[in-house]
C-alpha cells in the first residue's frame, strides 16, 4: 500500500468528480453556440462557475477560467502591468511561488521596479514593511495567502485599505488555500485571486482567476469574447465541470474536513518529534494550513530521504512541484533564514481528503525508520542531535 503525502503538489481526483465524468459524453456542444447542445454546455459551464465562486464568496460573473494557477498568476501580473502603464512598481514577497516570481523577474527586465518583501523565521511578511513599500507608483501588490512549502498563513486583509487608497491592484494567490481554509474576497479586500482545481481534488489543467468587476486588467489571450474578453478561446468544459464539482463537494464539508486533516497532521508531527531527534518544523507551529508540514531532518540530504521513502511506499516532496528537478535549495527556506544545508535537508509532507489515520500511523513509523537508515549511511552530514523543536 502506497501512502500519498503530496497533496500540495496535486490532490487525487475526488470520486465525485470521477463519477461525473461518465456523464460528459452528453455535453457535445460549444458553450458559445446558440443551439440546444451549445446551451446545455453553457449551463454546465455556468453551474461550475457558481460553485467555484461560492467557495470564495464571490459573484460568479467575476470568475475567469484559465488553464491553471500558473496562467491565473500570469494573467493577474502581466494583465495589471499592461493595463496600468503609468505605474511601474510591483510589490511581492521573497517566499512566493515560482509562477509569481518568474513573471516578476520578466517585468524587472523590462524596467519595472520589483520590491520583494522579506519574511521572518516563520515565513511571515512583516505588515509594517509591506505598508512602507506601497505608494502611488505601485501598480500591483501580489502575495500568497498560504505558502506551498511551509503552509504559513499570511495576514493580508490589513493591507487591503492601503493598497486601495494608493490606487494599486491587490492580487492574492490562493491556489494552496482554496478548499483548505475559509476564503472570502470581500474579507480579504482583493481585486484578483488565483484558484486551482487540482489542489482540492479536481482535475489538473484547469484553474481560475477572480477578477473584481471594476478591476482594470488587460487580456492575455486575444480572440473571441470568452471569459469577459480576458481569456479568449473555447473553455475547457470538462475541466471546469470537474473543478465545479470538487468545489461543491469541498464547500459541503470544509469545516469538518479541515479539522480532520489538522488532527491527522498534528498526530503525524507529534509522532515524528518523538522518533526523530533534532527534527525542525519549518514555519509557524500554528496559523498554517492544516494540511502542511515542512520539516528539516537532521543528518540527511532531503533528496536521499525522499527517494528512500518512495522505495518504502511513502510519497512526499522537497517543496513546490514546479521546482521539481531543481538542484538549488528552496528559495522559501533561504528567505526564512535557514542555511543552505538545512534547506537541502528538508521535505514537505502534505495531507488531504484521501489521507487516513491508518496511513498516518504507518507513515510515521516508516519515515522514522528510513531516516535512521539514511542518516547512518550519510555520516558526513550527521550533526549533533539537538532537542526536538516544538
């Protein structure tokens, strides 16, 4: 039996979504067509839009479908930059996902001023520093509400008034948070919000960008008038329907499921603290996604431990899936003040809807046993055993 602890990379397809796909053969029309088949497809597309909007307390008309979270982030960043040419400053942070950082690097090469806010040891932005960075030259503030590697939650709502008062746009990357914690675009005060289906048990290859009705945003793909003219082309109907079903399912169980996953996460962490001396939790002990454990294992290379765990049937990651294959240590952990050696010794364990208590107990035993074996095989990296961080 394999134990999947990589839900932050992609969560397994929910059975409700898989079951619904059996009925999609009846939806043969294009949602833009006016005949009966087209209108049937249109109704299915709009129903999905409504379910997704409900999960963030938004107006369905403000949901723009994309190919995923990466495209949504790119649309938010490049779309804002193109729509506000007189403003040449963008504010973000040093712990954002690569689909935010790389577009910002591209804009920097075009002459934009990009301010990357530092974070504390828990990976949290210091609000005062963010407020100081925002001025009337700012086009966009783009920040993630939950970090993909550590699960750290940011307090973003207090920034909304300052951003609005200076005339800038506020974009929140909520790809990791959607379906895991309650979200409200009104409470957060954002103009734009990135959403992704496959993080909550929907299909890969479909995402969305919440675009507040009055938001000024340039289109990224030109062609037809689909998606408010912001994203031309025939939509991924099957993907959107799957996204909608996953969102509807999550909305019905969010509170209970979040509590269940949080309990399993705490159980796993407690067991590992007992069995792995010197284990370090990266990120805050509380105020983090209930699903996410970023851990530094003493005396081993994270890559060696990951591969050894995979052979034992436990699937984890070294951080963001978009950084897979990179030989560089995590930019998130380095920004948090971790050493390069600590960053290279870290893994991410992320739980989700399919995780069971039996899997957690079994995973804790396997992880501790495999860590001891790998640590003994890498004596050059072995460090003095410290008291477990709690």
